C-alpha cells in the first residue's frame, strides 16, 4: 500500500529512535519529583517541569490548569493480631482511609466474589474483612478494588484489609472511600493471616490508622500543536502523571506521560502538514478518582463536540505491542488497520471499555475514544504485577517501548488529525447509559448510593466520612 505520509513518518521515526528524550524526562519525573501525588511538593514541581519542557519544544499554549480535589495525607498505620496470638503485621493505609482504631474478627473473602458479601453478612457485620487484589474467576468485567470495599462496608465491615495477590512486591496501594480504617498488606503477610485463621478457627485483629483527608490543589498540564486549517475540531492525547505516594509510579503512569510529551515534541516538527490541532494533556489525580480528566471535561464542556478523538496512554510505555483498544467504536477498526498498513507497523485493535482511567469522562460525553495498549496482553492479564507498589521504579521501563509507543501513536494521531474520512458515530446519552448497564458498570454507581444511605443510618459518623457523604457522587 502506498503511504501518503511517508515523509512525515520518516521524519518522526528517525527523530524518535535517535533521541533519549522520553527516558530522560522519566528519570526526572520519578527520581527528582517522586510519586507526584496530588497536593505534594513533587506534584507542583513536576507540573512546572513539564510545562517548561513543553515550552522548550516550541509547542503552543503550554500551561497548567489548577483545581481543588479531595486530597489525602498518609499517617502511620498499625495492624496487630491480638488473639489467640499477638503479633504486629506490616501494613500501609489506603488512600482516603480515615484515622481511627477498630478491632474485630478477621473474615477472609479470598478474591472477593460479588456473592460472598451478602452470603457472609452475619460474619462480616462488625468485623474486619480481608480480600485479595485478584479478580474473581468467572467475572465478565473487572471487579475493582473500590467495589470490593463498598460491598464490604455495606455488609457491615468496620475495618478493611487489601491483600496484594503478587508475592515479593509488598503491599499494593489504591484509593477507597473515606468511611472506615482501611489498610493493605503484602501477599506474604496476608497468607500468614489466612493460615493462622485456618489453624486457630478465629483470629482477632486491631487496625490503627492516623491518616488525614483534606482538600488539595492539583493540576492538568496542557499543550497544543496547532493545525494549519481553521477547523474547530481537535484531537486529544493524554495520560495521567500522578503516581501513588509510596511509589515512583514509573510505568504506571509516568511512562505514558513522557510518551505524551514526546508526541508533542515530534508533532511540533511536522506541524506544517498537520491539518487539525492536537492537544496533549498530562492529567493529575487519576489514581484517587479520575479527578484530572473529570475536571478537564467540566472546565472545557463547550468543546466536547469539537474533540474528534481522545487517545488515553495511561502506562503507555509499558511492555507490549502498541495497538489501540477502541472504546466501543468498531467503525474505527478499518481506519486503524489502514494506518498500520501505511506505517508498516503493528497496531492491533480490540473493543473494550473500562471506567477506571482518564478516557472514561470523555466517553461519558460522547467523545470517540480509545486507549493505547496490547490487546493480547489485556485479554490474558491477571492484574498489575508491581504496579501500585513501591517497586514501580524507573528501571522497570525499557527505552524500546517508550520509543515504540511514541513512534506508533505520533503517526496515528497525525493521521486522525489530517483525514477527512472520519465518521465515528457519537452515542446519545441514552445509548451510553444502556451500554453502561449492559457492561454492569452501573452496579458500582448504585452500590455507592446504597452505601451512602447505609452510612447515614450510623449513630456515629467520622467527620471525614460526613464530608464524603456531602460530596457529589458523580459528575
């Protein structure tokens, strides 16, 4: 097949494969600014670094937008087995855990299958639940940590333990809601608790947390590569930049953020051929609630109809092929296949939608969207591995995958911005809600509402839980 973009492709690919810019940026973001957790000095420092770096590339309108979110500050956490034996177990608090002390029997729910919470309600009520991070066998959708947590609360749990499913990576972090003291333990310590419970029949635990929930300011980093026409349409490519506070978050998400920056740098070199604007965004505060992308959609609500496509590159520089997971837009498969043929590149496609990353607020606003990734790895994935742990460090990210991501997605985005043959159908709000219901994602929203009503019946409610109750539950 003839490649009408051969000149652009050669210029982009040669530049990417003779530069170390993405890895250089990754080292700075992670080694200098740490986790970039919302509200920390590393958050603002990394944002200022990215803005200045983007300006140095010669892109237009490089700046940050600020907004206020429900933030969180980690305190010391303690898990103690109090009977029939006494021992302290290493643990960390989960983001948005409240400060408090609870004591109760351990209820082990394994992978936390949906039916187990109601089935074992009498055991759970007033006690401490522990679940694994693994997805239950037979689920046709991801059972997210937050859903396991909410189902535990609704069944009466007064404390919650999240056990990493992977050996040798320590506790795995991840946000929950500000309702009960919640912690994470390693696979090894979790299995010690399971063995003790099985041997003794009853294991009583105490959780002590000292965390604090409070509002913080965080940011989205934005830069534009202008088009050569006066079209209002534009293309968005983004990745969140914030990691969890215990981790560098090098692969998840920073490898994606530096790929977005590299896309901006390379599109700038071919902007004289670019028909429509491409907006590059590094979102803040994804890990604790998709706050960056939700705020972008709210702050730019009048532009949603002008976005012809949104490509989410969360963890974009991780291992694997660099294809496109289209979010229920099968009519775009032929376009991606044709682009792959022109580019002489592998761009495998797959149709799937998950509500747990920054494409989701755009999807809800009828914006055609997709995510970068390897469809085969997604189909066979068993979870995060070292993700969301202290071991997600720069040394886990390989330059070849950063380059492959930048090469594939820069050229694909150029084609999306250039083509006149672009006709994805925008869904109506009724169609979106029906799709959500069909996928089962409405259950999480309904569950959150049920938990709110349940918590309101408590005689004593933690002040930070009251704030959570008063916060809007959706966007």
